[in-house]
């Protein structure tokens, strides 16, 4: 489950940011997760809970903002939405797609106290 490793790096970012801002507690952590990032939301929530234990973000609420997957379709010569990696172009059914967005996961922001 690679979500565990991802959650670890989220904790590092969150703790680093909180410390740099003189915070004692983190109340909300907002993550952006692309629909094509291959991060499973349920697994991510579970991993987050586990790795935040004993940290400043122990009681933090995890908010996940999902971003759409987008790709450039060669035959259509336009940008299209793709729900999942490996899906064909919704307009023409082609698999000649180049993913252009929705691939990453990042910490959007945190709320501290
Ligand atoms: Zn197309």
C-alpha cells in the first residue's frame, strides 16, 4: 500500500509547516488528489490516521479535494476529461491520449492553532 509512504510525506510537510508557523496543533489538513494519481481515497484516509498518531496533526480533520483527470486526445486535437487511467477518449474512443492533469497529489493547505 503506497498510501502509507505518501501519508508519511504528508505528515512531514504538515509538521514542518506547522512548526515554521509556531503552531501547537493542526486542526485541518487539505489534500488535493488527482483522479489519475492512483491514490486510493479510503486507503489514504486510513494511512493518514495511522501516521498522524502522536503528531501535531493527531486530531486533524482530513479534507480531500479531488481534481479531474484531463488528457490531450491526438485524433480529436482537444483536451478531454478522463475518469480513470487507461480509459479511452470519451469523444472518439481513441486510446491515443496524453495525460495532462489530475496525476498528482499535494497538500493544499492546513489550518493550525
Ligand atoms: Zn478523442
